[in-house]
């Protein structure tokens, strides 16, 4: 083999390797919203969005690149969970922090790509640098809870009744259309309080109802949105679940002279060529991808 061909040789099939650049968007799974426990006056807080990373990588044909799509954090009427990391090649986006459980104590939100919020003056979850934003510590001493942090900002503060909106996500046009993703989940409302809103795939918080408060809404799949927190019905309320976090996604944009192959365990699609580029959207699984 000549020195030049030795430099170009691939590691997976002996074919010549050609370098090219690809834009990437890697979003982790969102954190779940907090539940509200039975017999107390505090709603669950909103989950933080999954970590959001977007830039450009230099890749090569005939080379395997690892990929993992992070799951959203699961929620029950007794627990709340962080989202899972998403990975493409050397890029890792961190799963979103969980929203705090509504109890009589001040509970903290979880750390993550974006932080989940705390309830009843509980501490805010903090974000991973460059991937999202912090949650907030709810300023109210009882009642409703705040929404979670998102890729586009921190959530607003709340009143004693209505749950706080989830923080905004961030918009990307990598697919050819501007879409907002990685928004924080909304916080739950207190007895009689309204459900909160969310954007960028974040789930809305639940309304405060008696005796069965409304559950938080799940984050939208493949957006990394945080789950909404459960509403509270006051001292006579039943335990109610927060919403699951939305699963993550990996989106890649590369020259239309290249064609992607999805390895076993990876679920993805490749677009038709448009404007000199193709796009691959990977929505589930763990495995490898490569290009010819």
C-alpha cells in the first residue's frame, strides 16, 4: 500500500476513507416532572430539558460512529427521574434534571442538561455548561410549583395558585425547517390552580383539583422536553404522577454525495437530497452509523 493510500485507508472494510463535514444536533432525554404526594398542599415541579448541543464535526466515510438516543426520565406517583444521555461520536448531551416531588418539605430539583426546578423554596437543579439552563427555586411557601429549565432560558417564577410555565427551548433549522426543542416541563398548580404551559416539547403541568389532581403531561418524544409536574389538590388530595420526560434525538446534516447506513439497534431515516445536503434523523436505539 502506498503512503497516501495508507493514510486514506478505512478501519471497517478496507475501502478508501473520504473526509467530510457534518452539522449535528444532539439532544438528551428530558427529566420527568415531579409527582404530588397524598395529603399535602404542594404540586410537583417541572422537569428540565435534555442537554442540547449543536455544531459541526469532521467525519470520514467507511468509519463507524457510535450513537445512543437517551430516554426521557420515567415518572410515577411516588418518584421522579432524570433523563438519559444522548451520544454521537465524541459528543455527549446530558439527560435533563428531574422536577422535585411535591411534599411538605422543601425539595430540590435535579441537575442535568437543564436543571429541574424545586418545590416549596427547594433548591434549583443546575444545568450542564453549554447545554442548557438552570431550574429555579419556587419562591412560594406552599401551593404551586415552577416549570423546569430549558435550552433557551430559565423558567418564570410562580404564584401560590397557578403552576409556572416551563422554560423555552432552542430552535434549529438543521432539518430545513426551524423547530424549537428541549423546552422545560411546566409546574403543577395548587388546589383550583390552572395547568401551566410549555414549549419546545416540554409537557404541561397538571391543574390543581380535589381529590384527584391532574397528572403532568409527558414531554414530546424526540425533543428532549421536560415532563410536567403534577397538580395538587390540597391536604385531602391523592398522590398523582408527573409526566415522563421526552426522549432525545440525533439529527445530522451532510453533503448529498454521502449516504448513511444505520447499524443494528439504531432506528433512523435519511432524507432525500435537498439544497446539496441530506439529513439523517436518529430517533431510538444504541449502535453505530457509517457513511459511504
